[in-house]
C-alpha cells in the first residue's frame, strides 16, 4: 500500500510517557479526596483554581443572578442549542422500546429501560467555557429521565461562568457546583461530607479529568474513556486547501495535545493544506495552542486510492471524521471505527460540537473501535425479566433446565428446576434429578 506521510506526529512512546505522569498524579489526588473529603476538595480548588467560596454548590438565588448577567441574544442561542440536543435525544429515546414477548406457551420474557438514578456531569470552563457540554450531558440525561443530575464546572476568571451555569440550569441540573478538574469528578464519584456520590460520571475534560474518570470506573459508571480531542479530515480534490486547513486547526486549538490528521489521495491538496496552515497560524488568535498541537500531533497522510484512505481512517479511528469527497456516502457505508462523521463540505465539526443536535462527547484514543459516543441510551440500563405463567410451562422448562445444570455438574442449580417439576408437573423427580446427577457432581 503506497501510503506516504508528509508530516508525522509525536512518537507513541513519548505520548505513553506523558500518560504515565498524569496517571500517577491523578491516583494520589483521588486517594486524598477519598480520605479527607471536603477538606481535600477545598485545598485542591485553592491550589489549582485559586477559588474557595463558602460553599461550592450554587444556591437558587446565585444561579438566578448569574443567568441575569447573560445577554438576551446569548440566552436565545443557548436555548436554541439545548433544544436541538434535546430534540435529537428524544428521537433516540423514543427508539428504545421496552419489550415483552411470549417465547413459548406460558414463558414470558422482557426487558425494561431504566434510567441511571444519579449522574454527575462535568462541564469544562477553566480555559474555554464549554457551554455546549452542558447540553450534551445535562440535557441528554434529563431526556433519559435521570432523577438526580448534578453538574460541576470550574471557575472562569475567578467565578462561576454565567453562560455555563445558565446552560446547566436550563438543561435540567438539580445541583450545580463551581468546582473543577480532578477534585470535581472525584467529589462527585466518591462523595464527601456535603456531596452525595453519584452512580455515573459523564462529560469531557482535560487529560487529568479523563484519567480520573478512568481510575474511578467501576466505583461508578462512565460515559466512555476520553482523551484530548481528535479530528480527521478525509478529502479529495473536490475541496480546497483553505477548507481543509481551517477544519484541522478548528480542533487543534482545543489544547496542546489534540491530534489533527489529513488523509487525502491528492498530494497537491496535501501540500496546499500545509501551506494554508502556516498562513492561518499567523492570524489565528489561538495560534499558541493550535501551533503546538499541530507541531506535535498533526499528520498529513497521502494515499493512492479511496480504499487506502478508508483503511487508514478506520485504523486511526479518530473522534471527529470530516469527509469531503466525491463519495461521502460510500465512506458513511464503509467506515466502522470513529466517534462521529461529518459528511460533505457544508458540514463541520464545530456545528456538531455546539449546536446541530448530535452529542459531542465522543470516543478518542481508538475507542471508536468498540464504542460510540454519549447519547441518551448511555443513561439507560436495559434490564431483563422473565415470568412463567402456567404449570405446564414450569414443568417443561424445568426439565430442560435440570438436565443442562447436571451437564455442568451443578446439582443445587438442578434442584431449583426439579422442585418446580415436582410441584407443577406432578412428577417425582429425586433430589439432584437422578443417580447420574450425583455421579456427575462427584
């Protein structure tokens, strides 16, 4: 396969070294929160955010005062974006049906979709106030019917960000905390003297927040394992270099370690995009961040064929995949590993991140191979149940069950079946089912 890299990224070994440092830091901080509770949370907030209010939970009057500071236009935009996310989440929820079916005469099986009972939503705001993240987590959990939704966001310039708080409140958060980073997700998951722990953590964050969620998984559920944001542009000669460069840098500005990859079958487009990136960097206000990200994590990959482009894209399994080719639907049909697809030059990742209605909390670090992103179904647990309605059915299924338990050597299991056969089928089945049952157990 003739795949050529015009630009390569930081070696994987160096990335792993960075991850190890984060992992060690997070482990120590979570232990501190679990041991000292509120005292540790306050100390961490003072250390990292220079913020130590009387209480981290915002009162109803504080929320109202903050919302009153949001302009009318901004509030209209926040409500519009929330409505788009809610509308699509409701369509998804409506597609998830409870089922009940009589599989055999007298045998009824079913499942129910039950909301997680408490969820902690983390909304980043320390560097950029991520208003959209409140819609993606809080509003979606609300559509799912989660009865207790708490939300945490770090202080922005020394105080709660009014727009983020407004989005949390409008999305349906029952408790709102001005608390950031590891201390926020740790407090929500582990609980403190003043914060009751939740059953599940969701929402994006920096490398430390992502690692904290990874280490807390098991104590609580999480939406997915997420790292720094990633973007990939799959393009051919039907689009121009300016469009490709703009879409790559639009995500590279997220942080210093946000991978951005161009996959193309046009070397002219690849070289033109590199030139456009250099030009845009000179005028981009967030160039300090974006340039470091592009230098360390940017890649330009040139392929000979569309099949090669597809293979490379599926292997990388990027979080955001923007497809701008003469066969976008072909990529939709054949892509199998990614976070979300953005099809055609009219579409872009920023709209997906902020307003169009799909969820922007998506799998990174190749997790798109085995999971999709956050959606209303993540807040629902599908639980099965069974009913046996007739004596005949109890005896019939019990006979099968008994024999299969004996096949595995589980005499006690078999007796659960046998006692039903005796009571409901009128058959005198000895304990363990038969002499051969005892022999099997031995």
